[in-house]
């Protein structure tokens, strides 16, 4: 299965080898730890967006190339009426209620005074 994470891992290794860089050199330049960078290449983790942008800049490529995005394929899918539409499943968020304070606010024995 050729997911964006799988394609990213392959491309990271290929571009890094073309630049003759070690994982440690890449990690130092990207300001991440070497095990974190290694996880990107081994498909164990996806880099956060700011790191992904730095990777593309460092390797002198585009995010499309790193992630395996091909606009021609998307255009072909739009023209083909039988192509299945990929839609994201609806995400349901639960509203979090703020918990009631553990200790109620002290009540005042002073009467409410109206302003003259």
C-alpha cells in the first residue's frame, strides 16, 4: 500500500543519499534528535508540518514530491465518473464541560446594595 507516509519514508532516504548526508547531519540541520529523524525514514512516525517544510527546503524539493502527490492523477479521477470519491468520515467532537469548582465560592452575608 503506497500511503503518503510510506512514500515520504522512501523519498527521505533517497534524497538524503543523493545529498550524501547522514541521518545525524539531517537531524542536526532540522533541529530534531536523530532517533526522531530515523523514525521518519522507517515509517514509525510522521514529521510535524514545520519539520516537513524544513525537510523540503533542505533537500531542495517540493512537498508534493516528498509525499508522492501527483496532480495529474487527481485530475484523471475528477474526469472519470466511476472513480470512487474519497471523503473523510465525519468527526464528532464532544463538548467538554468545565468541571464545577471543588470548593464553592464563599457567599457574602452583605446585602446587595443598589446604586443611587
